[in-house]
C-alpha cells in the first residue's frame, strides 16, 4: 500500500482537536523551580507527551467523554493512522477505544475501530518525528476528511482517558 503525502500531526490543543465532556489539560514541567516544585506527573508529561501536554478525562461515563482529531483537506487515498500518549510514573491510562471515520461521524462512515489499545503502556509500534507512535489502522479516505475519536465507551469508572497526538 502507499501512504499519502507528508505526515500531518494534530496535538491536543492544536486546531482540529476538540473535546466534549469532562476533559482537562495538564502541562509538563522538566524540573522544579523555586516556589513551583515539579510533580512526578509533570516530569513524566514533559518527558513523554507530544507538545509537552496531555488532555485527560475520567472513564466510566458511557461514552460522554469524547476527544476528536479532524484532518481536513486530505487527498483520497490510503493513510496510516497512529496515536501517542504519555506514559510513566504519575500517569495512569485505560484501555482505549478509537474510532476512525471517513468524512463525517456516522456508522456508515466508520472505516476502522481500534478497541484494544492499552494506555498503561507506552506507544511502541514505530518512531517518527522524534517520538514513538502506536498504529491505529491503515484506512482508505474518499471524502477529504478523516476524523479520529477517542471515547470512554465501555471503560470502567477508574479508567482514565489520555488524549495527546494523532498522526496521519
């Protein structure tokens, strides 16, 4: 297969990223400074999150917490879709459910669903752009737009969702 064009990355906080539900963004901090000690979580985010931040939500809301990355203006063709999330001490994740849509969010436009990604483990399928990525799926896009959604549908109350960056 041929993957189309140069890679495009949308990080949480970039244009093309939105959330619904109870999400909050956490920033990373490399070291403690006077009056502002770096927490274990802030150091882990600094060292492992794309763009030095991550957007988090509690699980167990039955799908009410949704993070969405929208890639517009894509040429029709085949795309390798990958995601990344921070890992390390102070960061907990969940079993993640990603859905990929061609054009708009609907059952008819679903091109892939990745349901077994474990946010407890660091992404490790390939390295590009200076970081490790986890492959979601290779998909055919025919409508110029790819939408990637991360939801807490089916997750237990104690699970946490981590939305960081998606790459096509």
